[in-house]
C-alpha cells in the first residue's frame, strides 16, 4: 500500500518537573542515524558511522579514528622542520624533524654529455654531382646507456628549389632508426607554382645504446632533379 508521508524535523516537547522553581525538561524526539539524510542522499550512519572517535595520538594507525586539531597541529609542526636540499656534490639530503640528515647520492654513477655537429648536403641539376655530396653524416662517440638525438634541417640558400634530400636517420647498435618530426615550417622559395617547396624541420628520437660505440646521424641526396642544399644540424645527449 502506498503511504504519503510528511516529514517533520526539529520537533521537541517540554515537561514541567518543578512548578515552584518553574523548571522544565526539554525532550527531543529520538532520531536514528539512518533516518538523518544528507543532501547527497546518504544518511548519517553512512557518512559518520565508520568514525570510532577522535584522538590526539599521532602514533595510532587505526583507520576508524579521526585526528583532533591538536594532532593536526603537531603534524604540521613536524613537517615544518623537514628540509630537502641538494649539496654542491649533487647529493640529495633529507633532514627529518629531529635533525637527522640522510644523504642520497642519486647522481653517482651517471654522467651526461652533449655533443653537436653539422654537415651540408646538396642535390644537383644539369651536371654530374660530386659523389661525396650524395651521402654525408656526423659521428658521435657514445657510451652504453641512453641517447636523445635532435636534428634541425634548414635551407642553405633560400632561392633554391625543391630539395631531393632524405630525412636524417640514426645508425646505432648496427640498426638504422628514423626520427620523429615534431616541428616544420614550409616556404615558397623560388617555386613558380607557389607550392610549399622547402622546409625547416626539427626531428627527435630517444634510443637505447647497447654498448660503447660510434653512432652516425646521416642523410642522403638523390643527386638528380632540383638543385638544393641544406644544413643538417645534430645534437646528441648521452646518459650513462
């Protein structure tokens, strides 16, 4: 049977217990925790029933105890006395609230080197090309670890036409790897049709170095078609 209910809250009544002294008892209607509903639809038991008290003891690990303001103040005071810093030798220091200083030599055994190089690669038209211009590379001596490679291709002369030059690749571990192009600017330099015919681009890649070796950043030219030249600038960072 469907029952229509009108929910009444905040009701209480008084009982006169001493007429001479005009002393009354105020008695509220008893309400169960499951009858008290919050705006999100949960009742008081669901919201607060898991809390078994409030404590100022910061050493307790009970999940059903709430921290008092005193406990929170103590924790904040302890945190204020904790410091983390790096010394001149690259060591990480952790000083706790009691002043004990732990040293973490996180930089030990790791080195970082960065090398730069560039070459000019050309394609030719109208006459036999110089074979040494068709393939060029930069060499980098690296240690076992990881390397990041960044290359920048940019025009050597802005009035030249469509280049017949490949994107740079990296030879490492006896394998040729491609680089990912992350930035590019096209231009209409000398192209009568008005099409984007020449570009500056940035390519990047990260590779695992399996053993100490010399890697190559290389590019090739078809040596035919349009005449063009461009710089290939390379930066190699080695972490080992």
